């Protein structure tokens, strides 16, 4: 289970990468999947400054990363299975901004998005949702199953999220992982608001599939979970809902 490595420092006899070019670099993950997505905005820059790049990431991100970044990058899910002879230096992914985001202008490199979903799958999903109707699609996510103590403060009840948006004349599609069908059914019964689910895509395990749904949307409205990280990385118009006192 690779999640056990989150927050664990990587012990290696090789030095931390100092920005030198033409080195073999191992980039390892240290935080959750949302942070991996956010910091991946600098992967292409690191790759162009490296002789060889090995990236440790969540297994669910590999299909998306392979489509989005240069094809000579090697991906692994367990850093401990990478021999020290395969790299000259290493770096935690959260330290990439020290090298590539030194001023506000540096952010323009990736500010329009840096990940690419499957365009054919996204087009098929969009056609299925709107069914030839000229309506906009809003993707929504309203809760997190994070183990952090403040997670409840991030969540919002589905009816509180959608009642103010009911009159917009849009299609709502669920981007929410977990068991939500009962909530969605209750919303339909009480308020006549429909939220479309895409049951063939597992929104927790199939991140590449989730990316395809997000790319089919005109905009995304979400609380603080992996969804706004992914939507922003895909270049989709994204609205992030935060509690009044946010972390």
C-alpha cells in the first residue's frame, strides 16, 4: 500500500537534487494525490533539466501523467524498489517550487493547465450528458473522506450547494466519489433537481476517467478535495468552496 509512504522522508545515500542539469533524478511523492497533481505542474520543467527522470506517484495518476508529459519519463509506485544506481540525486515533489516557481511570472508556464484527459472519452461523455441539448454542464463535488481532523468543516450538504443553482438551466454531473446515490435520489424527490452519475467510471480509483468527466464540463464547483486540483490542472474553469476559516 503506497499510501503508507505519504509523509515519510526518503532515506538515500544520494544527495538532494540542487538544480544541476544533465543528472538522473528520482522525484518522490510525500503528500496526498491532490498535492501530487498540483506539484506535477513542474514535471515538464524538471524533465527538460534532467538527463533521466524517474517519478514515484500514485498508481491512479500514471495513465494521466503518461498522456500529459514526455514519454521518456519512468513511473514507479514504490521508491524502495528503485536502485540507487539508477539515479544521481533525488527530490520530494513538494520541493519543486524552490527551483521552478521563484516569482509570479513563473506560474504563467502552467497556469492554463498542464494535464490532458482522453479527448475521445470526454467528447462521448459530454454528448451523453447534454443529449443534443444546448445546455452548460456543471460538475460538482461536495464532500471529502479525508482523515484530517477539519474535514467536516470542508463539506457542504448537497441540497445547500444546488438549491441556489437550480434556476441556472444547466446539467449537473456528479464528480463525487463514494456512495452518493441515496443523496442524489433524495435531492430529486425533495427539490426536483437532477444530478447525473456516470456509473461506469469509478470516481475514486479511476482518476483518468474522472479527468475525462471533468473535461466534459463547462465548469466545476467543488469543496476542497482532489477535484479542484484535478480540474485546475486540466484547465477547466473551477470554483473552489472553502469554509470561512480555511487552512
